[in-house]
């Protein structure tokens, strides 16, 4: 009995030790950001920082691979990093990844910046909706504002201010080794575990005091995008939003030109609503949107007005111009690819013009109803015609009295040429 009690005591001590170690184990919140910077990514990072505070984590680690994104979302992310109560590590990874445009600001704002071998950072110069340089006073205004902002971020984190400004003004881009040499980042690491080993023991300046990072033995807590964030992140792609809008317009156009079809109208309505959700997250140029709507109205007008294609061609041109100017270049690096715009506009415009021509021909075709609809129908003689060339025929599912200019016999196939006083005039089908 005494032996059993001693064993139980030892077992309880071991369990208590294990449980205590679990309680004392340090953690790092691990986020992965891939693709465009948008409201979904902003929500994701905010959630990660909040969780790190609640879990009293050692740090937040953001693995970053982005070509750029929305300026408004980027500013909010930078603000969240500056306000974070725990250190934020930004790691440009994996090999081949980039921190382009908006990614530059996020990396520079971090408490610790690192890159994997074979990665690059830079090219933060503001561009237009088609990836081209903005010209005139607008370009100067946007560039100056962005340069001042990135300079203040670099100065706050004591990183290379000169390079940060050149990344905006001259769109320079550098690899990981050059970034380390110029003081843009602090570490190069081949993997997350290697990075955590390297930053262990580093002092990080927070808002109120310095904190010593202890990341040698930590538990990584991976945080995934929620379903809602995944949907928003996917739909925030301007190419997807644009295609959905075009599908919606075609669907509603078909429903308006062919009332009662229903299916195209339902699909069109759903696609338009989804596109509006996308566009809500994107910086829309309302002039571009107005041109797209004008194009739709011109193509609808083509149905009712005999313009010999002028309205239809004008609608397609309006579609094209509106598509090119749909995204506001002053608020985002996001663009709608010309490789998406051109085939989409030509396809949508072609479909709408085809429908317009078809509907116009239907409107102009003479309407035939009632007994007149029998003219041209084929039938069969069921009673031989008499000496007055009169007999009976079976036409269009019914029996009719008929007359003809020739003698017809039972079984002859005939065609209706006239109808008068409920009597058909027929001729033999040759």
C-alpha cells in the first residue's frame, strides 16, 4: 500500500510539472498573407493581433507574399502594427515571394523585418488602373503623399529612409541580400523555425518600453482566414468583380429582351449582387461605372431604334472605356487586366448585339394569329373532291371543308393557300 501511495505521489508530481510547463510555454501567432492586400487581409491581421494580446503571445509572425493592394487597407494594417501590444514580425516568404508596393509599407512598419532567400521587395510607385504611370498634378500629389508616408514609417522603425523614398518615387526593387545590406530588413532566414532562432534574445522597442523576445522554444499557433474573409479576399480581385458584373448585365439584358426566360435573370441578379459586394471593397471610379451603364443603355436602345448598329458600336466603346477607368488609381495598386477587359467586352458586346438584332427582326416580323395561321400549313385529303372541286382535308389537327382548282383524291398531300368563310383553298403539294 505504501509503495502504491509513493507511485501515485510521483505520478501527480509529473502531471503537475507537465501541466505547469504547458501553462508557461510561450506562443507565436502565425499568419499567412498571400495575394492582394484588401479588407479581408486587414480583418485577418487585426484578428491576429487581437488574439496575440489575449493569448499573451510572444509575437505575431506574418508570412507575406503580395504584389500590392488597397491603400486604405494598407494604412489600417500599418496602424494596427504600430498599435500592437506585442511585437510584429514580417517575413517575406517563401523563396520567390515578393513584398511589392503595399507590402513595402507593411514590412517597413514591422518591429522585425526578415526575408527568405530568393525574395524581393520594392516597386511602390503609384500607378494607374492599367499599371501605367499617372501623369500631371495628380501624379505629383499622390507620389508626394505616399513618399512622405513611407518615409515616416521608415523613420519610426529606424530603417533606410532614403531607400524607402526611392521605392516610391523611382519604383526601385531589391533582393533579400541587398535589403539586408541597406538596412531595410534585419534578417535573412530560410524557414520560420530558423527565423525564430535568430530573433531569440533580440530587444524590440515597443511604444512604452523595450521587450526581450524569447522565441527559441515557442509554440506556433497558425491562424487561418475565416470563410467570410476567404470569400471577400477572393471576390476583391478586380478581375473577378468585373467578370461578375459583366455576367450580371448580360443576364439582365437577356431577361429584359426575352421576358419570362427567368434563368438568365436569376443568374444575372446574383452575379450583379456579388459584383457589388466586390466593388464595395474596391476603390471605384464612378465615372468608369457610369460609362459601363451607358454602354448597357445604348445596347438596349439598339433593340428599339433602327440605328444600323451605331448605338451598338457606341455601347461597346462605352463598355471598353468604362472598364479601363473602373478602378480609381489614386487609392490602389489593383488593376483590371487588359487581357480580361478586351475579350470580355468583345464577347459581351457581341452577345448583346446578336440578341438585339434577333429581337428587332422578331418585332418587325408580321404577326400571324387565328385562322390566318393556317395559310402555308400542310394537310391530307380525307374525302375525294367532287365535280365542283370540293372535298374534305385534315389540316393542323382538325377536319376542314376545302376547295381546289384541281381534282384531288383521298390521301393526296396539300398546302393551304387561302381561307374564306371557314373554307380552305388548297393546292396539291408537289
